[in-house]
C-alpha cells in the first residue's frame, strides 16, 4: 500500500481555517514554527489561486 506525505497546505482551504491555523501557531509556536506556517499558508493560497484560475479557463 502506497502512502503519501502529509501536507497541511492541502487542508488550508478557506480563510477561516487559515486564520485558525495561524492564530494557533502564533499563540503556541516558536519563531521557526511561525515561519513554517506562513510558508504553508502561502502554498495553500497559491494552490487555491491555481485551481480557481483553472476553473475559470475551463470550457466546461
């Protein structure tokens, strides 16, 4: 059975979830965790934009 690597960015799919995640990290995290969280959020936002743009350009 193949497994895939967990990526938190895959689950940051709404502004509310992103805000909750960031607030939790800011309250409980160290500098390195905060920096990593910002990277995860940037990745999630980038993925979301790509999906939205692909949906707009799709002929279906």
